[in-house]
């Protein structure tokens, strides 16, 4: 059966409702029974620069975006200039902007303007929107003009609102026209409008925008509403991490505002009490305190202090913020504090690409802080994993009494998908607090044990004294520099990672997909797995069968299973969003096996399924050993 897979894009200046428009469109598609995967790209400014949203529509679960645009909808010139070369299907645009000049796109990057000018001039076309439209027509692409001004006038004639207020419905007109091309009943889009706009006046304006926008096009596709079984959710990475922590019994979250981590803390603050099953009623006794701190140093240290009192605590940050936390994390390592740090990776170094994605901080997370101490580092690869790993991280931190760093890329944080609720399996979640005790008078916080894990008492839990220092210490916590004690205490701490490596099944530390009997295996991690999975069927159609290993936990690394899975494989391809292939380095350090080929992307944009498809084909043809991807705008 032919699979539905349509790529829809809307763009416009940041602050003009592009996100709202995309969410409306996505909600309507979901109400019609389809799955979606949406990726948001935006500049690091408040208002004005180009923002766009890409949505994949599918009749089966999907988790990637495409280089090729089937439907592009816009109401302003820059989106046409930015994306017209990607359009393979249809462009819907404002008919009144055909004369808009490229030189007047003042907020557009000069490098992009130069490239666009070269393309248009090389084809003998004007450097205007009209020139771009002629480029598309000459390549057999459909262009459909939409009369936004007349449509807005018709809406104004029916409502008692100013042109400024009604003008905000431009993006909904664009959504309605592009939605109309799909052939779906307009009731789903009207239902989405009713859900989003709570005030009756705005609901009416935008409902009229749907009615007048949808009639300006003829359907190009023949999509029909699909039946659904059970409940579905629209989720993104920030929210999934927040929900995982809430279900995991989080009591304190600290943060300092930073992109893209802040949304997680905002969600926890707004949704800290959940209607949970009866066996989880203890979670309803108290909510989670969310503290916005003066900086990331205060954020990590406050979370550590909360952990010492026995509550489950975490902090969330991104690259520049994490750069301020190593001393605190090292203190937590020395004092065996069950701290969870949710690390949202973005483009660096320094401020770098604050609103773009990357996988360049893996080795930083693995080696954060000076000296040697155990750190558990796990990385999520999709939205459901983000939820489960956030919950798991809290359990791991308390069981092994060591910092846990949970890596989530901006790609996952700011993308959203429709998922079935069933896999959440809330009732299977079990909170495990490890060796929790009360502090007796003879209590030794750092008592030696075979597994390296001491009984842990919260401050004030009993009459025993609990001492924490940044210095080396004895079993009671008193400072010491004595040789034998240093030797034994150091070994005790490091032994915890050995215990974790022995106890955590390696099968839980990685995922496999595709044909693992193939002589070609792709090794990847994080969100880079998503386009690979979606490209499997595309490659299979061409007679190319591959297996996929997704590394989920990097410390302790699942070395035995990875070594076994890669044994005697002819072609080992690593796919990562970094220049130096950091995950491949870690794999080689742990297994002695190095990739034979590399597919790498470091420009801050999500890897697409076409990039994977084309790259694997090139590698299988023997054309190259290393492919550097540079797709996206």
C-alpha cells in the first residue's frame, strides 16, 4: 500500500504567528487521523527575522522532515526567496507581492541573498518574487496566487474589528488555502481554530479566514479522514522531559533562562500536579518547586542542596549554562549527590547558534568537571525516549548516587510529533530511591561497600551527623589527605560506575532497527536516528538493506553488545551532527572498532531523510568515505 508522506512548510517573519499557524495546521491534520512530525527553525531574535515550520504528514508514525517541499504557504516575500528552490509541488503566495524586490528583504542574510541573486540572474530572471515564481513555473512547479487583501477586507466587513486585528489572520488564510489542497473536510481545521482561540471575537475572525481561504484553491491531493484507535498526543521534547520528571517524583527544578531549555521549566511550573493512577497518589501530595536563579552556578548548586535534603531535584540548561556548572557537578561527584542535569544541546562554541541544533557536546558531558568521578550520561533519540529517560535519570541518580546528565538536542526540544498514548504505559513506571536510610548516631555517609554505593540519609533525617566537603574525606565526611583513605575512597566512587555497568542491561542502553544481518550497519545517536529510520524503506526499495544501532547510554557504554553487533561487518557508517564524530570516537575508545564511513552535519539544521538516503547510496556505490551534509536554510 502506498504510504502518504507530504511535506508542508509555512514561513514568515518571527513574531507574526508562524508558530500558531503551524500548530493550527498540525492539529487539524491530527484531528483527521494522520500522524505528523513538525520541526521549527528560527533565528535568535525577538521579532522580524525569518522563521519557518516544516511538517511531515503521514498515515503512519513518522519522525523526520524532507529537503523537498510539497506545499509551501506564505504571505510575505522573504519566505519565497528563502525556500523557492526547495519547492517540488506547489507554492501558495500573496498575489500582491509579485513585484517585491530581493534587495528590499532587509532582514535576510546577505549570503543567502547573494546565492538567490545568482540563481535568478543565471536563468535570466528578475531579482523579484515574480522572478522566483517564473523559475518555478519553468521547472513545472505549480504557483497559486492568494488574494490576502481582498480576503481580509471580506472578514472586516463581517466583524467589528480594526484592520490591525483582522490583519493577524493572514497566516490562517495561508493555512486554510494550503489545507484546502489536501482534500480534507474543513471541519477539522475549524475545530482546531475553536481549540486555539478562546475569545469569541478571535474565533470568529479566524473561522472566517478558514472559510474564505479554503475556497481559493482546488484540492491537489485526495486525503480522507482516517480512523484512530485510542488516544493520541501532540508532544515536543521540552514537554516530554518535563512530564517524565513530574511522573518521576521531581520536587525541585532550578534553571536560568536559556534557549532551548527554559520551556521545560515553564511546563513543570504550569503542570506540576497530575491526575495520576491510585498507586501514584503520593505524587499528588506536593508539587514541584521551580526556581529561576540568578545564574547557572546558583542553579546547579541549589539543585545539589535540594538533593542533600532527600528530595528529587534537577536543573536544565544549554551549552553556555552547562559551561558554568562543572565545579558544582564535580562537587556532586565528590559527595555522591544524585543530581540530574538535563542538557539541551545547541550549536556552539560560545553563543554559537543559540536557536539551532547540534551533537557537539557529547564529550564535554562525558568529561565535565576536573578529576575522575563517575557520571552516567544518556541521550534520547525521540520524544517517547525523552519521557522515559527523564524518569529513568531520576532513578539512576538515586540508585547509583552520582550525577546523571541527560542529553536532549534542540532538534528534539523544538520539534513536535503525534504519538499514540499507549506506549507511555504510565502504570509500569516505578520510582526507585536506592539505599535511602535515616541518619543514626553511628551513621557513616560514605561507608565502604562492595558495590561502591553507601547508605544515603537526607539531612535532618535522624540524630546522626552528615558532613559534606569539597575535599577528599573519610567515611564520616571529615577531610583527609591520608594515602590509604584517598586510595580506598577514590576506588569506592569509581566502583559505582562498574556496578552500574554490571547491573544496567546493555540492551537497555541501545536500540537496533532494520536488518542487523546486513553487512552494512549505521551507528548513530540522539535525533540523528530519526531520518535514518524513515529512510530505511526508501533504501529497501532500491535493494539496499541496512541495520541501525542507536547508542542511548554513553557512560557506562554498552561495549560488549556493540562489539558483538559490529563483529565482521563490512561497512560501518556513523551518522552524527558534529564535525569530529564524537560518538564514533567514544565507540572506538570502548570497543576498539572504528567506523569505515562518516555522514556528518554541523550547520545546525536537522538531518533529513533524503540526505540519509542519498548518502548511503553514495557510500554503497563506493564513491566516498566521508560525506559532509549542508542542507537547510
